[in-house]
C-alpha cells in the first residue's frame, strides 16, 4: 500500500512557463522524493513597462510518502 501527499508551490522564470515549471520541480525534488505528478493549477505573467518580464506558475505536486 502507498500513501501520497500533495503540496502546492509557486515558481517563476524570465524564460517562460515551461522553464518556471521545470525550475519548480527541480527545487521541490531537492527535499521531496518520489514525485509522481505535477498539476499546473494556475499561471500568470508579471509585466513591467508593457512587457512580460516573468512567467509564474502555481503547481500542485503529488509524491509518495516513504
């Protein structure tokens, strides 16, 4: 039997949504093991001087407990 837990994180990158997702997963993997799924709950952009400067995502990450 396995038990899973879901956490929510946010991550942002100046290089787009995919980069923000990967950065968030990489950082989470430093302290959370057994990541099985990630769901992009929300996404947004940060604008300065009428230009997108950051892409931001909210992720729900599912991992199996040891």
